[in-house]
């Protein structure tokens, strides 16, 4: 039996000084579609600021009621985050469920979360969002009783306090479990840092093609079963952070990380809950800012991504702009210029150009040198085998002669325990 698809009327306040208002309303419609909700109609109102009691003006409420009846809408979705009183008053006036933009995004995240960590992060965000809005949840709680003192408290107030306490206790319990998972993630990150393997992180607006790009990179450099990540043409198809090792032909390697996509007005509850996941972005060596070049508003989407990176404290990390979906735009591809690459991940076009741009940026500080490790320093030879790329090894009378490629920091750890050769000079790997 097919589930009834909900119909919604979308409403928004146009401040009058925002040229991108139409874009935000279109994005709201896309978010509704991502949640499996059908857009039945749209209503906008020009106001300097939203009505403090009902979000929209009282005259517009009558118009909205007519739209609801005409289209048989089940719910109303607002383009902005509502205050608890706005939510309560609107639901009472419309006799319909009302969602704001934040609640809609949270619902999508709740549906898409697959790993335990993502599920915990979303639930914590939803509970934080619900806490101040308990009174407005469709009159599920009774009204407050009159009078003063504990004996005169109404059943509604008692239930409200009980629900609030239960939510607060649930948040504490979830956060403890989340802290354990976060600790495990940080341990993994420390291990990766210890190996000195560069980390390249995919960032960008949701549905820009980050997961498709990761799959294209895996096919080009590390083909094999079970290495692909989920990639679908929809908003927030991927919430989990995926990490894959990319091995190049010259035995150099780096870690490629895929993160949750960004969206305008990403709820702060979500950013806070997903902060441990998004820390992967802040600790990367290079960010690939993936852009949907076929979108008519790609510049606005780029601005949203830059703003989110700034909020995460990752705006200082070197970036390479990757214009994806060039097969759907007018851009010539594949092409590479200083600071950006034009590709089509779907057609696997431009992957080699992108790889070369990545290589130039993350391996530019590596050195290529020759050294002699005495036989009584075998632990040093083992160290280079683990943390450097050993190009060749030759056993001589005084020890093992190694030709290695690695960051300068790897050489520094055991400086003095080996003998530098080639006039003792380490030279840049070009």
C-alpha cells in the first residue's frame, strides 16, 4: 500500500532588500521534495521583519487558509526559523501542522542518517530544537492551571515539566554516547596524522557531486569492489563522513574525505551536533570546494560554503575550486587553471587534471633524498619503511642505503641516527 504523500503550502517573508529571496524559496521547495513532501502552493509577503505573533500578517492568514482548503494541504512550511510563540499561534490559526526551515532540514537529516554517530548527532540537534517549543506541539500538552504554589499547578504544567526533564536527560545520555564515538574518531585522526599522510577534504553545497567525485577518484586510482560511496542526485544524500586512501602511480598517497553537504541557513543545532564530524574539514591539508557549475545560482552556493567554512574555522586552509557537472553547463572541460579545475565527475572527465593539481599542492614540501642507516639503527630503517616512501634500498658494508621521499618532519625525527648522502642535501621533489 502506497504511503500518502503529504502536501504543503510554502510561505516566506520577503524583506524587500534581498535579491536572492526567490532562490531561498526555490531551495525551500527542493528541501520539501527531499523530505518527500509535495509543494501544493506558495505564499509570500513583503515585510521588513516577520510578524512577532504569527510570522505573517493576519490578512495573509486568511489567504493562506483559502490556499490550504483549495489544495487540500496537510501542512505549512515556513522559510525561516519560527519562535515558539509563532509556531503555536500559526498552528492554532490554521489547524494544520506547521514546520519551519530548521525542522524540515532536521527531518531530512533524521531520515538519511545511517551510522550510529550520525543518528545520535541528528537526535541531539532535534531535541535541542524541540526543547523551547514543547508548548507549541499541536496542543499535545494541557493548558497551565491558575493560582500560585505547587498545589495549584495544572496537569498541563506538570506534563510540560516532565517532558522537558525527559528531553534534557535524553540529551545528556546521547551526548555521553556521542563523546565515546567522537573520542574514537579523534584517535583515528591522530593515527592518520602520525603517518604524515596528507588529508584532502571535499566540501561544498549539498548535491554538488562530492560523492560522485570521490567515486571517480577511486575508479581512477584504486579500483575495486566495496570502495564506492553512495551518490544520488538529491539533497543531503550523504551525511556520513567517508575516508578513502588514494594511491598514485608513483606510490604517493593521500586520504580523500567526503563530508556532509552545506545549505543556506544550516541550523546551528546541526552545525553544533555535527561539529565533531566537520572537524575533519578544519584539520585537512587541502580543501576541494566542489561547485555545481550547472546551477544558475552557483555563486550564491559558493558564498554559503565559504561562510560555513568560516564558521567552522576552516577558512584559512588552502582551497582548490572544482567546477563539477560541466557536461550540464557551458564551461569547457576538462580544463585546469591556477586555483580551479573544470570537470565532469559523471563522465569521469578531468580526473587526471584534478589529480595533478592536488599533487602540486600537497606534495610541494616533500623532499627526495638518499641516506645511510647503520645496521645497529634498524629501528630507524623500520621507521622510514612505515612513514616514508622508500624508492630503493641497497645493503652495504656500513648499513642500508635508502632513497626516500617524505615530508621534512619525517626526516627530522631521527636526525643524527642516519648519515645523509648526496652531499647531505635533501632536494625538493619536482
